[in-house]
C-alpha cells in the first residue's frame, strides 16, 4: 500500500531532478516542476499569513475576549491597516491604502534610523582604528591590510573631487598617493570578489549535496525514473529537429 | 588539419556547460556512495564559538534562536543549528526559537524530526519554546526585543505565551544571555545588530551561508557579534566538537571533491585563456 508519505517523498525526489534538469536544457518536466513550486509556495505563504493572523488575533479575540481586549487590543490597529492595503484594488477607495503604506514606511524608517548611524557607520569606522605596530606580525599585517584596503576602496569610489594629472604638467605628490590608493582599492576589491565567488560555489555545491542526501539518495528509484523522463524530454525535441 | 579539427572538437566539449555539470554531479555523488574519509580540522573561528558557549553560558541560561532559512538552505545551516542546539541543551540552557520568515516554521519542524535525539528528554514549554512565524521583518525584531509577550500572544502551536513556564522567565532582549541567528538572508543579521545588539547590547552569534559570510563579516570584525559559523564546513566542525556527526560531516567528502573539480576547471580556463592571448599576440595581435 502506497502511503501519502511515500508518494510525497517520490514526488519531492522527482521535483528536485526536474528542477536541476534545467542546467542541461529547458524541458517539459522542468516547466511542470517550476509551476508546481511557484503555485505551492504562493499558496503556502498566503495560508501561513492567514494562520498567523488567526493564531495571534482572531482566535484569541473570539475564545478569550476579556484577556484579548485588556492585553492585546493594540493588534486591532495593524489589522485595520492591513485591511486598508486591499483598498488598492478599488478605483474609488484606493487612496485609503496610502495610509497603511505611509505608516509601514514611517515605522520601518524610524526603527532603522535610530540605530543605523551607530550600527552601520560609527561602529564600522571605529573597527578600522586598529594598532599598526605590535609584537604579533600576523595581526600587524592583517591590520595594515584592513586599513589600506578600506581607505583604498573608499578612494576608488571618489567620484567628485580627486587629483587629476594636468596636460603636460608634472603630477603632484598627491596625485601619486591617490593613484596608489586607487589601485590598492581595486586589488583589494578583486580579492574580496574572489572570496565571494569561492563562497558562492561552496554554498551552491552545499545545496546540491544536501538535497542529494536528503531527497534523492533515499528515493533512488524515483530519482532514476525522473532523470530518465527529463532526459527523454530534453533529447526528443533535439532528435525531432535533426 | 586532422589535429586542428580534433582540438576544436575537444575545445567544444570542454566548453560545454553540460560536461561541467555532469562532472560536478559525479564528483558529488561518488564520494557519498563511496566515502573517502578526508579528515577535516576544526578552524579557529568555529573553536572560538564553541569556547564562547562553553565558557560564558551557565546552566539555566536563556538563548534566543532565530530560524530564518528556506528548505534549500537546510544542508548549509541545519548542521549548525542542530549542533548548536545540542551544545546548548548539554550546557543546560533553555532556548526560545522564533522566525521572522514564513518558511521558518517548516524548517524548524524538519530540523526537530531530523534531530529527534537532540530534543529527546527536553520538555516543550520548559526547556524550549517555538514562537513560530512572527510577521513584520525588522519591526517585528524590534518589537520582540522590547517585549515578546507584547508582540505575540500565542506560540506556534496556539498555546498562550503566559502559560508556558519558560516564557515566564524571559520577555525582553536583556533577559537572554545569547542570541543566535541562523539565516540565509543578509538582512536578518542587520535586523538583529540594529534592534537587539545596538540598543540592548545582547551578544549575537551568527550562523550564515558561505555566500552571505563576506557581507556580514564587518559586523563580526566590529565585535557586534561574538562569532560566526560559516556554512556546511563550520557545521561539520561543530558536529565534531559536540560529538554528534550528521549532515555536515556526511557532506564534507563531496565538498572537497567538487571543489577540487572547480579548481581544475579554473586552472584549465586560465591556461586556455593565456595560451590564446599569447598565440594571438604572436600572430600579429588579431
């Protein structure tokens, strides 16, 4: 007897194979898996959002109204603002949605702005003020690299005022300092991008490995059948073309 | 002439992305079927995180754990989450899980099923609580830091927050000894730095995807977080440290072989590029 669990496991293995089959070529099974994924993800998000609303507000308001109206009455305000968002779909009342959007943006901006200057600016600047001399050569080298590459990268992004080499004139010392820092910035960023690229490979391969271990290896027959179906779907149009 | 056509066809084969994908697939699957047992060393960064928990958290301490990753990212982050959870439970800590993402609910339940042994003997409501999905992004993070009870009235399973014994011990950011963020998104880390660390000075610990790590490194460098676990590799290392080998360790051979393959292709690509450049220079700079 095939249970829903087994069917689900087979389906998940097949979906993984069909989604990955796009790496070879677009095909019928990839499209099927893609549409199913988008539909399921959208449906799940809506269901979960409604469940969250029901769990946090509607159910407590109905089952324990005394507690709700004394401790959690303020939930009504975001609920009303949320309902106002749907006014966008009305030609007559679309303007009501602006209030909800305005509150949302204002709260978000206010919350972020109260700490952004400290968290993202001040603390980052103070983190680059490090000792450039000391007993540990590795720490000293790291500190020099940190300071030079930070200044270099900032110099690279100077778009307004920077020393230029005048036509036929001898460049000023400031010009050489600027050019040196400019190139340190470029190479520093290149190293950063290289690290980012390597990390990207690691993440994507990690996804592939774990997906294979979790979904494909336990259901290898479903995987093989799905792979054969995808291969047919890829090869058949190519053969027909020839 | 024959040699030239042969080299062209070989070049075409080497250029085809299908070949690379197939070799990558083989390099991933083979070491899983036949493990090579390539040893891995514990990095200083992972050891520092382990030591922080070992030295700073006392039995009965409280930890807030943000679960913010989708099913696809399970392989990279679940080993970290499971190993950290085991370490925290072994230390006698109590954990409040929460998620600012709707998919956090799925991955938490999957994690609990996979790591049933870690949760065995731990009582829900007393040793750990799962708040479920808390909508609102950064605003929700700020609200949770101010008061969990004021933000959510019930947990993921519909239990009233005030009826859970653990939630009578904690309510705001300063009640927690450590906040762990396991996320596949860059913004989540910024939310917690801005809304939990900066106003309340609560120690943060990051568990991030490898791809995210360079973006959030400045927070760790600026000591806004006590440490960071990066991807599957850190998960495998932490599994070794806590003595529970799982998905992270199982993936390491495949990670090593696939990386070697990518390295080989980078070398081949560079050799071909430079040889073409040199030959075009010799041929009059065509």
